[in-house]
């Protein structure tokens, strides 16, 4: 089988697709992953053939950090401008790469893949990393941080959100479809999802809402295997006392980094714990931390988080899944989009305290949440038990089997 995988976005949008690509390669399938140039090196380390496509995402996030941290409408306008500039490149690259392949799998913000698959008469599948791709009464769409609305209100905001997305993005998609002599599409969500999308998420946190009738194949999260060892300084810090707390906000660039990390430092002190603090994609002045905190760069979550007492993170799908698998309580500090959904699901399942929104994060509030994770033995036991269960599920391998069945 020859597979073309295409995704667009930050680490949380690419790493699961890397996990699928690695499993396909391991199973002997001819596989090509198309995504941002940011992830070419890590893909090469995994033995995944790679097609750099689109912008340098990390640079773009740094450049537009103020916009990203602003209101959703402001962000969407900026995203639409980037989309308009980039979609031609995606159509061109994927049309060239897609000739002769047997299946195209799209994910995240990738919008050219469905049309390319249709134009080339190739089967297409889409990968959801959360259930937020379908209109439902049970939760708000990914644009909204309000995750406790009544059912009727959820339906209304879903309708409004889908209408707005259609107006922003469909004109450019349909322009390229006309060039490929394809009929225009009317609904962006149905267009991207296609038939029988994958739900690459862990069922204990992310089962499909019961009022969604569209067939979805839930595989479990697509995770890269744990590789390598922790740097010596991290091992030594962990062994020097009680298990520390992990704190990191991934690709969420902090617009006021000194304040953010000062709040983190003070919260760690108030909670009376030690912490491993990851800068993520934010430049961090190590001088802002104290002896209770060890500042680190990028380290695979699969080998770090199981050694932690708890995790504090932004609530990206990948980090939430990694913390779940590690079997430790987690505190979600949502910045945008689906992160509020994950924070609410963590709370509902008793795997962590209520989320602490980034805009409202203070040292006392974060310290209280950390102490609850450290002290609540029922929460800790629940996180450990569910972590053991989800660790037995290989979502990427399940997706490979599904694609193989389709290919015959």
C-alpha cells in the first residue's frame, strides 16, 4: 500500500500523524508524510519519508503570538490570511505527491487533501484528534472556551461557528476545486471529515457524543513510542527528592513570558513542591526560576511524565493523552480552542481539578490546583488505573489495520 499523509499545524497536529506514518513504515507500506518544515528532522530520525510543505509553524506562531492570544474572531481573520497564502502551495505539493498512491489521510488544518484525493480518484480518510469535529448538543465547538453550556446553546453556537468557517474558508477551497474541474462544496466540516473519519483519541476522555450519527472509527490516540533516555541533569533532579510536577505549555507562545514563569515559580513555592518546567516554544530566561524548579527544553513526554507527581499543561490533545497514559493527575491551563474541552473532560472524569484558564492563572490559584493533585489519593488512584488501561491500546496500529482492510 502506498499512503500519503498530510497535516498542518503545530506539534500536536503533526506528532500523531508521525506515529501513524511510523507504524505504516514498520508494516512495510510505502509512506510519505507532508507537513511543515519544522518536523522534517524529527521525521527523519523516525525513518519517515518527508515532504516539507507550507510555512515554518514555530516562526509563524512566534510572529503572531499577540493575535493568537487574542479573541477568536481576531485569530480566525489572521488564520484566513495565512490560509489564503498557503493553500495554493498545499494543492500543488499534494497533487504532485498524490499521483500513484492508494490512500490519502488528512489531519488537523489540512484542507487541500480531500480535493486532491477526489481529483486523483484516491480514497481519503481524515483523522480527528478530539470529538470536536461534529455538531452536538453535548459540548461547544472548538472555538469556544465555554464548555458548560446547555444543550440548546451548544447547538446554536455550533451552527454559528460552522457558518462562519464556511464563509471564511470555502471560497478559496472552491476556487482551487474549480481549477481541478470539481464541483464546489457547501459545508467545510463535511468536506474535510469525508466518510468514516478516524477518531485518534482515548475513549475514557474522548468518546464520541451519543447524538452524533456519522460513522466514526475510534482507534485510540496515535502515539510515538518512548525513545531514548532523559538527560542526566533531569534524572538527577528527579532523584534528589519527592517526584516533581511537570509544567509546560508546549507550542503556546507566552506573550508575557517573564510574568508567566514568575507565576509558575511562585505557585511551585506556595504548593511546597518541586517542578520540571518546560519552555516549549517560548523563550525563557532561566533566571526567573529558583532552586525548586529545573528549566528544560524539549523532552519526549512518554519518558518524562511517568516520573512526575502531576502535570500542568495547556491542554493540547497530544499532551493530555500523554499525561493520561502516564497515569498521573493533570491540571489543564487552556489558552485556546479544544484545550477548554480537554480541561473540562479531565475535571469530569476525576483526573484533575477544574481547569485554570491561562488568562486567569495566578500563583495562589495554580498552587491550590497543584496541591489537590498531590494530596487527593482518590484522584491519583483513578489516574493510575485509567493510565494503565489506555497504555494497552495502540491506536496507530489499529488505524493501520483499518487502512489495510480498506485496501484489500
